[in-house]
C-alpha cells in the first residue's frame, strides 16, 4: 500500500485553557468603606419570613404514611365501586368498614394539612370525606382552621376544600333540624363548634383576601362551592350548577378516579340539602358581596366579566346579590356591570339611556355572555324593560342568528310580557327559516315556552313554526312532526336524516301550548303511519315527544286515549325494544281499566311472542293474561285496585272495614245465574279454608301490607285472586245450602 503523504512543518501544540487570575484575599484594613445614600423615608423594611415551598407549604408527607394511604385509597375505591351491587342494611360489612375508616382517620390526625396538599393523598381525603359522619366532618374542618387562605389557593388542597364544602350542606341540614351527634366530653381539647359556626369562621378567615381569590385559578372554584353552600337557592339555576363544578379538564380527570360516595350500605337519611340556610350563612354571603363592592371599583368589576377565571365567580356573586335583594342598592355589582342602568331605571323608569359598547361586547363574547344571561334573568323588572328596549328590540334578527348572542336572547325571552313577545314574533317573522337552517332553535323554543306560560300569542307561535319549516298546505301539515324532528324544511325533507334533540324539544314545547294551538302537532302525530310511529317510539330522542303528549296538561283527554288505542294490534312490536317498552309502560300507566282490557285482549294471541321477547316479557307481567282469560271480573277488580294504590297508597282494610263498604256488601249478596256443580262444591270448600286462613280477624292489617310489599308482581296477583275467593265461596255455600 502506498505511504500516506504528510504535510511538512512542525506539529502545533495545543494551547492551554484560559485560567482566571488568582487574586489574593484582601485584608480588612485595605477595604475602604463606601458611604451608602440614606434610604427614602417611605420605604418600610418588611418582616423576614422563612422560605415557604409553594408545592408543600405545610411540609411533605412521610413515605410510609403515603404508602399506607395508597392502600386506603384502593380499599375505599373498591367498596365504592361495589356499594350499589351489594344489599343494604347488612350490619357486618358496615361495622368492618367503620373500623377501617376509623383507623384511617386516626392515622390522619395531625397530618391533615400535609395530606391535603399532597398530589396523591388529596384524592384519598376527598374519598374519605363522603364516608365521614357529622362529628368527624366537624373535626376535619376544625383541624384546617387558620390555613384556609393558603389551602384554597393550592393546586390539590383546593379540591379537598371544594369537596368538603359540598358535603357540608348535608350536615348543616341536619343541624338545622336539631339532629346533632353525641360529642365525647374532653376537657383538654375544649368545646367543638357546630359545622354551621365553623363555616362562618371559615368565611371570616377568607374575608381579607376574598377579592383576590375571585381571580385565582385554583381558588375560584372553591369560592363558587362556598357560595352555593351559603345560598342553596343558587342551585335552581342550571348555569350556576355548571359554573360551580370543576373545569372540563379537571372533571375529565376526576371521572377516571371512580365514583365518590359513602362506603356504607345503609340508606342515607336526611342527605338532602337545606333550601333555606341558617341566618348566619345568609349574613356571610351578604358580607362577601359587600367586600367585593368595597375593594373593587366599577372599572375593576366590569373587567372581571371578560376574565375566564373570574367571570363565573362574578356571575354567582351577582346571583347571590339578587337573592339578598341587594341589586337596587346604590352602586351595586349588577348596576356596575350594567353601566348605571339600574340607577337610571330607579330614577326615571321611562328614560332611555344611550347604548353602551361594553354591554354590546358582553352580548357577543363567548365568556362574558354567560354573565349577561344571569343579569337578564335576575335584574329588576324596570331595568329589564329598558335593557330589552335598548339592546334587543330592533336587532332581534341579527341577535337570534348570532352563534353566541342567541343564548342571551333566549334567556331574555323567558321574561318578556305579552306585548314584547308579540312584537318579537313580528320582528322575527322572516328570520325563522334562517335560524332553523343554522340549528339555533333556542330563541324559538324559549318564545314557545313563554307563550305557553302566558297563555297568549299561541297563534303567533304556530305561524312562526309554519314559516320556519315552510309548511302551508294540509298535506305539508301532516309532515310537520317529521320535519321538525329532523330540523328540515318541507322542501328539503329527507327521511334518511337522523332525529335531532333540538327538534324533539321544539315539539315538546309546542305540545304544551294551549288548545287549539297545539292541534297541528297532534294531528301530524296521529297521521303518521304505524311504521314511522314505531320507529319514533323506539328512538331515544323521538320517544320523548310521545311522553310529552301523555304528560301535557293542555292535550285533551280524548286525544290521549286515541293515541293509546293507536297501537292496538302492534303493542307486541312496540314493547319489543328497550325504548319502546318504556313507551308501552307509559301508555299502560295512563290507561284506565277499560283501555287496559282492550290492550291486554289484543295481546292474547301474541302471548308466546311476548314471552320470548327480552323486553316484552317485562311488559307481559303487567297484563296477567292468564287471569284475564279465566276470571275477567277478578282481573278488572285487580287493575282498578292497582290504579287506586298507584294514585294514593292506602292501608289494607280489615275484615270489619270490608263489611262496612256498601260495594263489598252488594258483592257478597250477589247470586250467580249458573255454574258447574263440581266448581261450586270445591269453591265452597276452598272458600271456607281461605276465609279462615287469609281473612281471619287475627291477622293484623299492617302485616298484610308488609306481606304484599315483599311479594313480587306475580305472587301479588295470586294473593289478590285468593283474597277474592272467600266471597265466592260464601256465595256458593249459601246456594248449596238453599
């Protein structure tokens, strides 16, 4: 191989790395002091505090303790998953679980704050909170006192506080009724306050920093849960409930953690939240509103409306202010957001203030439009009239077709009067078609619901629906239900389209209109072929329209009976489906004895079909076709008794009470025109035995009721037939003796 050609010259040596020069330490006598300028008088030196770790402000949890609470989490989660499947009232599993929870609570003592701020143990505390009794909840809330201003702003502890405030309503409800747990006497620890007083003290602790918590990303949802605890009436609003929940990301994560509920099997008594809170909580809610009023000015309050974190909390503060009847106060929070409109309406109800660009922005902003919905729903009546005339009237077509503003308009429709509703229907007459094409039906639905409440403008609503779906001729009216259910006009109707929820809601609202304005929907339903009616009854969306037909108080009784008879001959096909069987049950529950007999007799030939149907066999249990074919009188009596017991449950009458009923006496004196001799002979014998065993005076009425409650439907039918046997036996016996 040829040798490599090397370049001539000397090889360069690597340069040494740069080293900083070494300086000798200076001696103290060589240091010349530099004179510092005097500090300004307005600077006040702050107090020196120890460095606090924001992730663990109260310290980290010991490794062994965290491992123990992981096992607690696994066990409690397993019990929560299987709580619904296991039977209630078993004391042994409950006692075992109480001992387990008690051991976990004992280990938790003194470490509550560290566990609440731990990313793993905080969820365990949330699970355990649902299984705590009233006394333990009071101890837990008391153990966190003095640190709530830090805990509510922590990433993990904030959720513990939110869960704690959520379940506290149950304990406060019992405390208001005077149901208090026994507190062990201990002179060392002092007196334990009630949970109502503890919540008031928590509010007092949060008052100094409340205005800043409204804008905190972790504390804001805790404040909303606390406001719901102080003002339970806010729960009536669905938007308020949604805003009080966690964020979508947090809710999705929490859904993966399994259900959160008590691990004990006994029925929870008194778990309903109190609707009228104690006076102490009402004053606490009022104080929170006053704090925000005092610490924020008008511009700062209006700035919260567009903030994604603060806007839901401000929305609840406005609702709480309305519940406290504080909206008409001078410089109220709602008046600030409405730019002085409430004050203007109070001074001069007929005044028309200039239009505000700020409110127009709120109307079309995805975040702040929710706030405006609350304002429209809860502002005083004179202020709403000015708000409607200034910002809605004259702009309804544009607002109704806007992707965001249409929700605010739908909420405003719930408060209009007859005159305003008539003007709105006239203004939107040529815009309904475009609104339906964009599937924004909220405004039309709200207008129909308002017309049903006011019992006026029904004709206007019928015209609006006809214009929206391009329906004019009688033939087109017969397809009204099919078009509305698919949100399609008659010209562009396609039967292959899927049913829409908005269309079903519209039809339900139309059925609640007063007569005769609901007749177009009723006539269209009756005109449907059986195939389409069955397809509608088997659909989870379309079946709701049929439910509304039977539930609506404005639909005539004659129409409801006609609808029930419409399925005669096809009930076996109706109930052979998961959704259709529910519709069949609704028809059966509505029917009287006459209609029930017609339904049952139409299904005698389909008895084998119902027995082989997975869903139809449950419907067949109510029919009791065997008894209908052999003893129809007893079947009718049984169905009548069932209808009465369903309408108003009463105790079973005693033998003396049965004799005192005139109808019963006539039945006993009744004579049969004829009968088989063998049947008479054995009927008399069985009648005497049954009378002695089943209707003897030694049997208490209460025991009869408990016995019938414990039997299933089939056995109850047999018992009903046996109870009817004594009268027959007595009659046959008299005939034979005579």
